């Protein structure tokens, strides 16, 4: 379903019942056209798609789509987002389940009681629902790797879950605030993170889906990385145990500058080009005033990405990318393949053209050699 976010004047120029054509097939910027425009449909025989040395993986969030998406050509899941599962399957902020007596809104308390009816342990409700969602994705793609990014809600997004407002700080800039690795180990959230660990441990140990790997988002320093790894181990998810691999999301300039130190801690990197671009260029892409300056192809951004790939290869670590850029720009695919990236994770709607772009980039690299 095409979706254009942040039109500026969309509610002024569009009217109820008006027929328009929404197109997201022309690059990063979507377009809304007046009337029902004709379009061409291209059919591709997936059996004839090229096989590439660079792994082509998928970004998956919705467990309900997992079995359909698994039929696409793929080498596994490079990014499985648990935020969708929590927001849709769980719906309740985990601390509100552990401390429902502190939820002040009567409507929120009533909703929590209704959702957790039959659960003597409300934390078990969170664990069961999250485990079921992750397991659906892992089972659909088994035995291929499914890299599950641990929760990466910002405080404003956690506050939007049922009962969340009583447990979240009000931050001026949530993107740079209480999120990611720092949140997991903080006393304010540690108990809730333990529920997340219980769910992932259940998927791997009780359900036997050991193709699930973990990824830590927004890890600012190696010290933070060590704290989270220790916390995972304390919750039964020790790196290396039963084949468990733990990756770090490389989306902060510090991850590139200190790439060797991060490589000593983690099994691999997954480059998050969206946040990395915002932080390298100092651009808030949600601001319509400065959003035009957001460009993953900026030389400064590509330099940081190159540093991460070079550092990973130097340390013998896997390195992939799961940001939006490769889904939109073939020239970035050529850059990544030329640098020797291990995998490229694409949005499902971009996998066909992405595979073709990777194959072409690999052929060009071979020709140069």
C-alpha cells in the first residue's frame, strides 16, 4: 500500500471522495496525482532471478506477512522489527504490565485488564505475545538467519502505548534521548527489558528457532555495548551460547569512528542509514523545512558507511545494511558492493530491482578486476 507522509498541504488540496493516484515508485519522494492514472505492471519470474555473492535479505515487521514474503528470493531477514509486534500484538507499555497499580488513567487500566484477562502474571502476557510474533517470522524463513532488532521505540512512542504515559520522561528530542542500549540497562527500564529477553529466549530455546539472532540498536559507546551484553547473559541470552550471534546497529558516527572496538564486542554490524544520515548531517528528516538536505548519498555519509564496512572486514565480522537507501538508490548498491558489504537488506517491494542492482554491481566489480 503506497503511503506519502508529510505532504505539507495535503489536507487543504484534497477533498473527501476525490480520486487521486498515490505513487511511491519514483524514488524516495512519493507523489500524489489528480485522477486515476494508467500504469504499467511488470511481471517477473522469480525462478529466473540472479543469485548473488552478496546476500540479499528482507526487512520484515509484520508477522502476518512473513510466510508470503518468505516466497520472495531472499537469504533471510536482515531486520525484523519488534516494534510492530509490540504495538499491534501487545499494545501495552511493558512497565504498565509490571506496575499496573501506577497507571493513573482509568481507561488505560481497564484496557490492560481486558487484554490480560486470564493471565495471573501480566508480564507473561507480554512474553507470550512477543514470542509468538517473532516466532512467526523466524519459522517462515527457517533455517535462514532472522536478525531481530530489540525494541527501538523512543520515549514518545513508548508513551503512546497503553499505560505508557505514566512511565516515560518528557524529552525535547526523543531521537537523541532515552532509547536503545542505554534504556535497556537503565534501572528505570531494566525489568521491562527482562521481559523482552524472556520472549526471545523462549523463541530460541522452547520453540527451537535458533536461526534468530539479536541486534542492539542505538549503542552509543563500547561501554554501553558491554553492559547490554552482560545484561543479555544475565537473562539467559549469552552471546555464543547455543549459537547465539549478537549484532550492533551501526547508526551513530561513534560506531564508525570506534569500529574496531565495537567489532571486538559483537558478531557483526547492520548499518542503519536513516539515523546515521541524520546524525552525520545534523538533519531532522521529519522537518519539512530541512528534510530536503537529508541524503544518504552525501559524501560524508558514504565515508562513514565505508569506515564501518572496512572495519568489519578488517576484524572478520559480518556487515550488512538495513536502512532505506539501498531500496531507493542503485548507485548506493554499487558503492556497497564495491566496498565488499556482506549483505543488503531490502524492503520487500524493492527486492526484485534490488537483486538486479546487486547482480549488476557484482558483474561490474568483476569486470574491473
